[in-house]
C-alpha cells in the first residue's frame, strides 16, 4: 500500500491502524531502504498475508543507518522486530513509518538545545510486534513518546501506548504520549505541515506532557494539554 504525497484527501492517508485491526494480517511499514528489502523478502518467503506499506515521501531517501547500504544479495528481517535507530538515555521515541525522520530532527534539537538524549526506535512492523526492546529502553529512560502519520484518533499508537503502560508501568516517570496526524480529512499538499507531525510537535508534546523544556515556545495551533484534548474530542476532531 503506497502512502501518497501531495495528493490531499485522495491518496495521502496512513491506513496502517485500519489494517492492524484485522485479525490474520501481518502489517509492515519500513522507513529505510535496508529494512524495506529485508521485510519484503520475509513477507514473500512466508505463508501469511502481509500488508506492506511504503511512503512516497521518502522515495528519495538513501540508506542512512546500515553501513554499506543495501546488499545485493537476498536477506530477511524478521517481521515484528523493532530496531533502535539512535541510542539515547533520557527519553524513548517509538515511531511508525516516515515519522522516523521527524523524530531524528527532534532528537537533534533536544540534544543541542536542551541536553536531552533521545533513543529512537523504528517499529518497522505493527503486527506482529515484539515489545521487549521497547520495554528495555523505557527501563533506561523512564519516558516514551510514540509517533506516526496516522490520525491520532483510533491510531495503533494508542494500542502500543496502552500495552507499554501496563508492561512497563513500574519504570515510567510519566504516561506515554502520542503524536499523530490531526483528526481531519487530509488537506492539500500546501498544508501538510499543519496536518502531519512535525519535529516541533515532538518538542511541544514533551514540554507539555513529559518534562518542561526551558524557554520552549509551542508551535501555533499545536496543543497537547488535557483541556485541549477535551475540547477537540467534543467537536469530533
């Protein structure tokens, strides 16, 4: 399933959460060329139906994490195993799909401006999903933010957050925080930055829900407070 770019409401939605809800389907959403090849090979060699997502917004991205790039020979990556893309010690950021790169941008700002070290984990797959690596990270950091381009209402991130809350409750200093797309119809391309998560949104959510960032000024029209959540829920957005 190709998640489009510049197509507005026609082809730019992230439907991973919808597919993850269907029993019997495996769901993958790689964000790097190396992971895409390895997961696709595993999907083709397996006997289970797999819904494989890709984002057109990263077609021009080369391999940034695997030394030597993408091997010519065949290889498999086990479906369901998340991957640590950046090590850190102060907060865990778990991403699905293309939001990996926004998380990396946010992590750079956190490090340079606030001295906060973020560990970034790329889910790579939604179903199945091995929580062990994420829980080990939370044991170290005590905090977690989850992000994807899916609309926040009904997002699979909510399921991940609930399970992490239960399995890592004793290690969390604050409840898991979710950053997703707005609960709107996808707007025209010119307004993508108002709809899909941006690096600044990560900082806004951390500042309001996890730990204060000294001197941080929230992005206009971005608000993660409880009062704002109550307001938009009443309006259905």
